[in-house]
C-alpha cells in the first residue's frame, strides 16, 4: 500500500518537521536560541525554519541565556508558545534560575492561574570526546526538580510525536535529544534512531514508556542512546538463549512506573542503563519504582549500567571506559543470573 | 608605550608558533576523519576551535605579563596559552589525550590548566570572567603583585557574567584587565545581530572604568593599549576594558561549513593576515632581516613539530584513570 510506504527521517529532521507543521497552524509558536536561524541549529533540528518563517518567528539570540530563557517564560505566560533551544545541556548552569525557579514553579505559585506553554530543547550525551562541559546528560537534574515535564526520544518517530505533544502542552516541557542519535554525520550516526516517521500530525503521549522489545528473563530499562545499547545487548543475549525485554522510557516526567513495574513483574530482573551519572539520578529512581512497590517479583538485586560519578574525561580511552555499552549490559546480566 | 626590539621579535615569534601550531593541530585533527567526517575519530577527537588570525590579541597583551599573572581564556585558547608560556609539549599531549598531558587527558583542548604560569580556560562562554576577578582579589588580599587578564569573545559581552564581573572588579578596585577579542562572530551569529552597541568598549562607562576599542588587529597597537591598562592595574588603579578587533580566519570549529559568512569576507580577512603584515613591518622598519625572520619561522616550526611528535609518542592514560582526580 502506497500510503504506508516507509518514510525514514533522522531525529533532527523529525523535530524540525514537527515544529514547522505546528508553526503553520499556530501563529503563537515561535523559536529562539543560539544559532537556530541561518545555521539551522548546531544539531540540525531547526534547519529550514528561518527560510519558511523568517526572522520574526525564528530568532537567533545573543549569548544571553538568562535573558532569553526568562523571555520565553514571560512570553509563554503572556499567550505565546515559545520553543527555546540551548545547544548543550551543559550550558544551562548560567540560566538555571529562570528554569527551575521560574519556568517550573510559576504554574504552581499561581495555583494554576498562569500557564507556561514552552518547550526547552537541548542536546545531551557524549561519546565523541568533547570533554566535560559538552558531553553530559544531567537527565536526573531536570527530572528531580518539580514543575517541568521531561522527555528524551530515542528515535525519530517518538521525536516527532513527543515534540507535537510538547508544543501543545500548557506546562513547560524539557525536550532532551541525544547528539549521537540526531543523524548528523559528524557526530556518528546511530542507525536505529532513523525510523519511519509519518508526515501527518500525531502525538506520542508524554509520560508513556514503550516496550520496544519483549522478553521474559530480564528488563533493560533505558532512555535515549541507552535504548540502542540495550537493544544490541538484547540481541547478543538472545544468542545465548536469554530473552531480554527493553523498555524505552521516552519520558522521565511523568515517569511511567506502571510499565516498568509490569515488565519487571514479568521478568524478575532489572537493569537500568543511563548515560547520566550513576548516583542520585534516573537509574536509582527507576529501581526505587520497583522496589518500593513489590520486591517479591525480583529474582536478583536490580543493577545499573550508568556513567561513574566523575566529570566526563576528554581522552577517548577514558571516556569509553566510563560510558554504558552493550557489553557492559551483557556482563551485568551474566552476573545477575549467575 | 612602544615595545623594545626584543619584545617585538618575541611577539612575532609567538604569533608564528601559534599559527604553525594551529596548522599542525588541524592536520592531526583531520587524521581518521576522512572520507567520513566524524568528530569521534582520529588522534584528536571532539570539537576543535582554532585561533588563526587572533594571534595579535594574545601576544600584544601577554608580552606584558609575568608567570604570576593569571590568564583565563576561552574555548579558543591555543594562541593565548602559547603567549602566556604554557608548556607546549604538555599542552599538546593534553590535546592528544595522553597521560602526560596537562590534565592527564581529562580536560582536552577546551580545558587547559597550567598552574606554573597561572593559565586556565573553559568551554563555556564568559565563564572565565569571575575567576579572573577572583585571582585578582586573591593577589590583592595576599598583598602580592600579580594581576589578572580575562579573555572573552565579543559574544560573551552579552552574558550576565560580563556585567556582574566588571561591576565587581570595579567596585573592589581590582587589578583586572578584561580583553574582548572581537572577531565579529558568535558561531553563526554576527556581532551586529547580537549586540546593541557597535563597540563593547563603551560599556566600560557603566562600570566606571576606562574602556577602549583597538582597531586593526595590529600587535603593536594592542601592545601599547594593553600595556597602559596593565600598568594601571599594577599601580592599583583598578580594572580596564579593552575590545580588540580581530579576525576569525577559521570556522567556529573544524568542520564548520560557515554558510552564514557573507561572500568574500573570508578572502578579505585572509588577504589581511596579521602575521604577514607584521612580518612586512619588521623588515620595512629594519627590525629584522629576511634571514632573521626566516630563522624565527624555522625555529617555530621545529618547536611545533617537536611538541606534536612528543604528544604522538606519549602513552595513553589507563582507562581507569578516568576515576581518579575527582577530589584533591
């Protein structure tokens, strides 16, 4: 059937398509950030927008994050639906006050009188030796602080659907895309992220995880790039007769605890794969979701494959030593099953 | 304030070392990155921000500095590091991610720290401003004579940290010289599109400090103006803001297609290369003969080659070294 023909997009193109389609139907949506205009975003996710919508709605900003993050909050509260980009999640420190004390709290402070319909896009992740201020994920930092929804797609289908849902959402959404999944050749390309993506409008519900591979022996729960490591590990485990289930969280806030619990109830084993730092983060929260609920389902202590609690080293040999990968997941399973 | 002959020749030498260094780094960077350009590959992975064209800003300022003076540099730090006297071999090893690099391979090209000459840099815009103020404060509180120089790009003048740091340095009358290297581009966004004033130097008035714009990308002019500012700082007369017009001859990073540049801009900048101009000046003024200049250039190339060879021959860190040096 011609109407179900494959239409593979990279995450970068899926994001740009979602934004463009939304902007055509809703004049309140506009984009601002550093190098999102003529350059089309360092990671390609605003490519083509300035040509279609012009400088009024696609606004390159000065390197003034406190000002433009604050301006996004103000514009959102005043009736617009801004999409803001800051190209590296590592760069948020300077403007974090506007994010966690303003953007994330104003709905609550106002008792719901005020809406803050904004999307904050940022890149995460390393693996290409860009050093400790250009390679972090800090998923847990955003997810920890109440008042912002947090999504992190692992493929183009989810990227478009989550972006549509995020723009329509009346609360702030932090949209975290992994550089290694963007389909930008110069960062390497994870082929599994480039998938069939419908042209028509659809949404992926914020707060819904996805079981991307079914299995019965172990649940590997992850997000973003980690999902691809998990799928590779699952394929490897299958060769030794182990059936691994892979859960793609897709959203961190709200966290789909039901899907995590249902999966672990079925498999009895849990490995969380997270490129963010090991302690005080997503991996601990996922494990807590299970063990607070029902420890009787567990056949082994839950494990995590996460980035050690050190700044991200530059040298390739050290960075790769720290990053999660399929081999580490397989080795972790073997220890659990032993 | 005019440089001595010795200072002039030092400036030329450092400019040439810096340019030859960037050329060598660019060549090493491209190894393993063709036919497919993937930043993760080759002996020098990650982003690479070259300083070609900005050498006068480094030498004209650093000619006045001593080891105890602090420099905080940016994500584009090589020219400043070289002019400040950072150990070229250890710096190169760091850029190659080797165990004997400045940070044992933990930092990389945007995170070069050499405590011996009080040099540091950072990968985030405007981040060195506060630490430069702090270095100056420390020297003052300890009754020591060092001063601090904070280098930023013109894009960073639109950061809140710029306002806060200049005000703090002024209100505490600290020996800091704020240097803006105005290469007119913040990645793809021009100064004109990002900055409300034509010259950031006028902003100095808002902090009650002198501010000056130096046009021409000329090491001698920079030497003069920077020298006066540094003399002021050393005399306890407080901070100064200088904005130095310069040119970014390379892209923001290697691999940047620079589609945002107006046609012909790059060619015009290359035709106005500060090293070529300074070279001609030295010969025309009778400061050096063609042969003396060539000797400097040969020695510069040798120094660079030696540093690159040293880095290539050095050992990789052990993978588990990643877990050390988190705490002092």
